[in-house]
């Protein structure tokens, strides 16, 4: 049996990077951001991006590395629908990637995931007042690459749905090439709509404009409950998207080249959306997040009794408050023969481990030093550490 601990819990609103509203005329009068008006191509692109990420999430309901995967996934769904800029969407992409179990993305080489994380940070922090078009195309490419990285068994999408999903993203990438979003581009308000032709039909869900009349609005929890009994996340595909194809064939190098044709290189995208300071910021943040996800400290309790594990910074002289707080991601009680993974926040590579006997009055058993990526075998009075 195994227990996985230490994932990022999604906090409502934490992904938002702020909405930039520079629109004028009717759009401004209605309180909408630039390019968010009904019928505008950039609003169609925004709707397509949000629908694509929600559909991907809905196809992999058991893919998260979390103590309560369903509640966590519902939170991610609601955060996606709340996106008001492409920056918000970039934040949601990063949060979702971080929460996915490593085995779900096993076909996707780690060095390619690292490049993806760097580009996703540019999508999160890039200036929509400078280069909304490149950011929109990058978001399409990032979604395509993330979906392509899923292990087939981890997703419920069949070949036809997967091809249609990818073709719709390529359509929206071409749409924003033909009709670039305006400077300061923002998304309209969205909601998840439930549709069922009769009480006997399984419902379908899609993202629509929050201002649409006559729709049954739902939250992520209701979507997930319906998916268990045959419901589906199936947005309408844009007319003409089927002509583009999925672009999923070919060798790994060819597919990567297709993704980069949309995202651009890190250097080029950083140059157009913020310059050297943005590039440095995104490189530092991406390295930290990538190491946290891909180099957890893994524990196996080989003792015959439960053990409480706490991680502290290397230079903590008192070791009273664990990293992340008393109930944070660096504290876990591990029953015999169970495993856990802890992902300490920050950039440090080395940590102090305190192992205690849990109870009303906790008893310290021993201390040790561990590193990111270590595999630690715990016993009642000592431990061994590899890596």
C-alpha cells in the first residue's frame, strides 16, 4: 500500500495574476476586458483554451497526486473557469502539472517537461500589454504538449476525441494568428454549463460565457460526480477545426517541433513578453518548481509502529516548526509498510529530518539529514538514506 503526501493544494484565487483591462468603447462600457466582447475572435480563443483545459482535466479524474484527489481536481476545474487573462491560464497549467502524478506523465521525458515549465511561467507572467498574440499561441502549444505527455491509460479520451481536442487547439492557434488579440487582452467571465436533453440522458458539460441565458451553471464537484455515472465534458468544436487534424502523428522530435512552432523558444517568447528580467524570473521560478515536483524525498516505514515525519531547514537550530507549518506539506504520520513523498518548498537541497512517535505526547526518536530526491527507509531507532 502507498500514501502520497506533499502535493500543492490549490487555494482559490492563488493562481490569478491580475486582470489587465485596457478596452474601450462598448467593451469598456460593459465592464469587459479588451477583446472579451461577444463575437470577437480573441474571446473565442479564450473560450477554446479554457474548454480545452477543462476537457483534459475531465478525461483524467484519477490522475492527481493529492490526499483528496477529487476535491483537489474540482478546485482546479473551478480555477480554470475563473481565469480572466492568459496569465491566469498559465498559472492554472502550472498548478495542474504540479498536481499530476509522475506516472501519468511517464511518456514525457523530464528534460522536455522542464522546458515546458519554463514556457508556462512565461505564459503566467508575460505582459499581455506587449505581446498577447504570442502568449495566446504559446498557451495553445502548452496545452497540446501537456495532453500529448499523458500516458494513454491515464486518460479516458479515445482516439477520435483526442484528435478533435488537438485539432480545436490548432484551430484557435491559427485564429489568433489571423486575428491577433488586442493589447491588454482579457477573458470574458465563464461558467461551466450542464446540458441534458432529458432526465434519462447522461449530462454533458462545457464552458460557456457567464452572461449566456438559460444555462444550468455548475461547479467542478458536480461535474466530477456526473462523470462517475457516465457524464462527459464535451465542448462544441469550432467549425473548420476538423480540417486541421490533430498533428499527433510522427516521431517525438517532429511533435516537439510542432509544439515549439506554437510556443516559440524560451528566449524568443521572453524577449517579446518582458525581456531579460522576465526571463531571469521565470528561469528561477521554474527551476524551483521543477525540482520540488521531480525530486521528492521518499519515505518507507519499515518499523512495526506508526512514525511521524517532519522536515526542517538545514540550519534550523530548534526544529520546532516544520517547513510549511505544523499541518503543512512536510509533516506526515506514516503507518507501517506505507510510503510517502514530501516536497519541501523553497530552493534548498538539504534538510533535517525529525522522526517522532506520534501520540498525545509525542516522543522524538531520532534526527537525520536528507536531500531532495533521497529514498529514506525508516526504522524505529534509525534510518538509511540513499541519494
